[in-house]
């Protein structure tokens, strides 16, 4: 996956998530909302032609995206361990 900054202002950043899905953008956006430190929305202008984008509004949008990614990574690791224990 490649992340490209499309738009950046103070307290607002829009990134394009190349080689990703709209579902992944929604996952990151919901993690940001759950953390309560910013607002986020997954965007996709056209379902077949354009890569999904993520719009984040926070005091430090990049930091909030990084925190969301780390949180998702931890949850995936917990799920992986749960599957291993269930055998």
C-alpha cells in the first residue's frame, strides 16, 4: 500500500490509499473516531476508478493516523493469537 498526501492544512489532512480498499479506509476512520482525538471520513469519488481517500481532522492528523494504524495492528495480533489458542 502506498499513502499519498492529497491535501494538507493545519489540523486537516487528506490522503490517498493506493492499492487499498474502501473498507480499509473505513477501518482507519473508525479507529480515529473511537480514540476520540479527531474526526475522520473514508472517501471514494467513484467505486471503480479512483483509489479510496481518508480525510482526518485533528490537532495532528498524521499522528492520529499512525495511532489508528498501531491500534489496528495490535487488534489483529490479538485476533491471530486467539485463533492459535482455539486449535
